[in-house]
C-alpha cells in the first residue's frame, strides 16, 4: 500500500503545474517512461529467475496488459489537475466498487457489515465528487475513476496468477506497443524523467509484482478493502511534500470511506 501511495505522490510531483512553474514532464511521456521502466526491471528479474524465454512471462495476457495501460494513462492525465490525496481517494474507491461488483457477479456472500460499510463508503465518494466549492475538477475526477476501474480489473485478474513476477513482467512488456500512441516531443527535464523511472521501476514494477504475489491469498472483497488505506497515506504525502490543502470535505469523506472499510473488515473477521 505504501508503494501505491508513493505512485500518487511521485505522479503529482512530476505533473503539477502552477501559474509560475511548468510541470516537470507531460502526462503522456510520464506514462510512457513509467511503463517502459517497469517492463525493463521486471523483464530482467523474470529472465534471471526463469530464463530469457517465453516461460519467463507466463501468466500475462493482453486484457491484463490493456487494463494496466489504461490505469497508468488515465492516472497521469488526471493528476495534472487533482490533488494527491483526493486523486488516490477517487482511484481506490473506484477500485473497491469494481472489485466488489465482481464479487457480486461471482455470488460472493457479503455480510451485513460489508454491505453497510460499502454503502457508506460509496455514498461518501459520491458526495466528495459532487459539485461544490471544493469538488475536484470534473474531467480529472472522471479520468481517475476510469483509472480505478482499470486497476480493479487488473487486480481481479491477478488473483489467478500462478507466478506474480512472470505475470507482472509480461503484462508490463505487453503495454510497450500500446505506449507508442503516447510518444510526444518534450523538453528534457532530468527530475521529471527520474520521477517517472522511479515510479515505473520501483513503486510500480516491483510494487505490483509484490501485489500480484499477495492477491491469490486474498478474497476479492478483502483485496478491494485493503487498498483503501492508500488515500490517507497519499494525502499525508501530498500535504507535506507538495503543500496541498487538507480540506474539511476531504477529511469528512476520508473518515466516512475509511470507516466504512473498517466496518466491512471487522464484520468479516467476526465470522471467520
């Protein structure tokens, strides 16, 4: 979860623009460098472990790769105009809703606590993004919601992964042809590139491989619920590193969303 929160902070650091200062890198090239960096690091690790042949990337597929690409691209374009914690809150609330929805389709039996907690969290999310004085930019909010849905799909598919490293490496490699549509001329900024590489190689590549290794051990609902600790961590990072405001609206929405999650987790534990 720390890696996920770090991705939000790194993305916002790289993509933030102010009236007096341009962003360190544009969202298209940030996504491009991030995915290629992840593919290189994971490809090398998978090759060293399993041999440099097609078996090194077993478990990857085009649907998972496209979900990863859509998540990363929408994430970058959203963070041009949305605060770190708020973006992470929308992202992972939509992840939860996507994974919970899939659990319903799979006829998972929810407890009353899980149902009520999810409704509280969903209601708080709707209130957070509704028009108002401190509501987020609507386009940025929609893009982040798309990113969350794509990440939810990627996580769902990861539950069937037999080899986390191989599947993650293969999925990142499969995104490279997709990134070609993102190629843009851009001003060389070492810091912007460094942030994209760090996000791709470490907090995305290695972080997602770790996440894929954990997913098979979690139920869909527990995997969804656990990720909603990320917005608070990201919000703290944005407050201290980017001097972003921690608004009353965000505080209330975060409390309600995380409270709903806690209720769902406690309810689940009681029947285990």
